[in-house]
């Protein structure tokens, strides 16, 4: 914390929103830093000249947004977080599930992002990362056609997480996660395309990645992604299948 915070009285009807804005401003200007503890609800209520419930609501909103961590106990309170990318991922999921973003636009953007990640991966991937990717693909291959949707989804997310880390660029990791996580929703809702050997495609991709063949790696990955996206788009209006029925469907 570099200097004394200067919060101003709040005069709007939606007081908690202005409180959020002022706290974010203090973070952006460097007055508050990651790890700093904010004053108590009572102290902030006095400073903002609002009720403690307004401060409490602001705290909750900032916690959801990944800005604050609300800790309980005698030594608890609101603490500024280092930064949490989860709200970005949640926003992407909400946009897709609520219709604010079309599946077609999402899939097109995902292909564009993947191309750039592969270019960086071909330049920067080290042996540990390549081995981790190969282990992931081998686990998928050994699981075979009978793999259930949750395990298949876990391995998919892990594969793309590792691939993003090979770029050694945290922003790329955040964006990749935001684009990969929503696939879980569709894979559970629609079910995977079991006519396609995903493990074989990823194995070919890894061969090109090891050879640092950028264009071949991109071509293989894009072909796989376009097939997946075409399948998802064709099944977009399929009925939601849950519970025991979903398990039977996934194993057909």
C-alpha cells in the first residue's frame, strides 16, 4: 500500500456500484495492491457515508469479480487479490449459454486464437511440455471408445491448458482457458463425436509440434477443430440429456 486511501461519500441510489468503482480506482492507481487488507465494513460505511449492507454488497460483487478475497475470522476481512481469470471464463460461458454470443462466432474466434498459440508453441515449447502433451494423448488413447464424457472433457481441458503454457505467455493462457472451458458445457450437453479418433489427430499434431513445423501443426489442429465445431453447430439444437440417460448416450 503506497499511500493513504481517500474514499469519498457515496450519493447514488445504487451505492454498492460506486463503492466498487472507488475501490477499483484505488487499485488501478496503486494506492491499493495485491495482499492489502481493506478497512472494516464499519469503517468503510463511515467513509462512504452509506449503510454497512451497501459495503457488504460491494464486497460480494468484487469477490465474484475476482478482485477481493473475503476472509473469515478475527483476522479476516476483505483482501485485494493478485488477480483471478475465472470471471473471464465465466463471462464467456454465460454469453454462450444465454445467447449473448453465437456458437459460430465463438468457434471462429477459437480457431484464430489457436493458430497464434501454435505459432508460439513451435518456438517455445520445451521437452517437459512436449512430454506432458504426449502423456495426455496416450492417456486418451488408452481410455478407448468407452471413455465417459467427464473424463474425456478433463483430458481435453488438460491438453489445451498444457499447450497454452508452452507459449510462456500468461495472457495466452487466460484466453485459452476462457475459450476451452465452455467446451465442457457443449460436450456434456451434446456429447462427443465418437466417429472421430481424437487421440490419433492429436498425436499427428504433436509430431509436427516436435518438428517445429508451424504450418503442418496448424493445419492438423485446425482440421480437427473445424470438424469438432461443425459437429457442435450441427447438434446445437439437440435436446439436453442428463443423468442416467446421459451416461447411456455417451456410451453408445
